C-alpha cells in the first residue's frame, strides 16, 4: 500500500499543499509542495519494498516497453554520456582514478568515462537485463551499494547519479551516506535531474521534483559544496532547459539542520516555465526536440 510522507525530505517540516494530481500510465501520482522550503515531492508514494519490486520488474516495461536495452534508449544514453564528460572537462576534472555510476543502466557512461580517463569503473544497476548488457561489454556491475560493500570495493573519486536522485525517497540522507562512506576526500559527485520548470517531472518514478534552487539546497544540506550547476536540454533539446546538472565536492563546513533557504513562487515558476516550453515547441520545433533523441 502507498505510504504518506510525514515530513518534507529537505527541511523536515510537515506543512504542505497539493501542487499536482494526475494519472500516469495506470498509477495515480500526487505531488505536494512544502510550505516551508518549496521542495516538491510525491506523497503518498510506494513503500521501500514496493519501490524495490517496481525497479526490478516493472520500471523498464512501463517506461520503455521492454526489459532489454532498446536502440533509442542506447542512443540517448550515449549522447548524454558525451555531454556529461564535456561538463566534467569544462569544470577542470582532468584525472579520475575510480568512478562509480549509480543507476548505471546499460553502462555507456561507465564505458565513455573509462576510455576518457583510463580509470577503473563500477556500475550499480538494479535491472538485471541492463546489468547483463553492461557486463557483456566488460563493465563491472552490482545491483546495490550493499553488494559493492560485500565485494570490498574501495572509495571513489568520482560518483555520478544521472537521473537517479529524483527516484530516491530520502535524497539528503542518501547523498550524506555517499559522502561519508564512498567518496574520496578529494572526490567529486555528479548529479543530473529533471528541471521542475521545464520537464514534465510528475511521473510515478519521480519521488522528488527539483528546481535549481532545491537541488542546490539538498546537496548543501548533505554536506557538499557546489562547483558548477547548469540548466540545459542536451541531448534532447537545444532550447528547452529540461535538465539540471550539478557537480559538487565535499564541503569544508559542517552542515546545519536549519540552514535551508526557502524558494518562493514555485507554482508561478512552474506555470511560466511550462508555458515558455510550449511557445518554444511551436516556434522552433526542430530545435526544441531533436529528432534523433525524441
């Protein structure tokens, strides 16, 4: 049975108001807006055990119609991986020794970063078919972080969560655990999520819908310092800022439980952003949605 989220995953306050309710591919999806900090999160939502079953047996079928990697999906993943490597290069990341990709899917980001940086790579992917696909290409993969622990893997100087954090029930504590247990002292973390103000966002698998502001606040509360943050649409759009990509390192400051800065006018920003997207789609259809990555 779905569980009600008692308090905001960012600021822990309980006051909220419904911002959206819809049916998504057979599921009822309700999102709440925190009255204190402005984070948007799904409640009620699937329980932890339901989420585990969903990602192992239903997620790929619902989103892609198949458990196995498809041609279109692989094309988008390959193009996205190249975009992310360019972001790392632009941020001055010239050396990587050990890289972990959480939600590694088919392993194409692992493969491209391995070849670019000549480093060791490890993937964490719950989907058996996608993990098998990656392993056939010579990429090491595990189904959970617990399995990484059991294998005795050491810490990583680069960890990525690409379209993963929005699926995590407790993003702050999850990122904090990565910082404390898996990230090297001089390590970096790379995060990409859908942009609440341009992406459809409200999907059954998206437990949190981030803006640039709330993503920054989540990362800060988890004990990181943001190095760079980008709004962009690559590889799917040249004009619509569908995604937020953030690169961060360990913070030198001790995170404060109360140090969450409020974001205001979320409903207006969402309406304005989606209206702007519709205008762009009508005026510049070929640039708004690149045909090869639709």
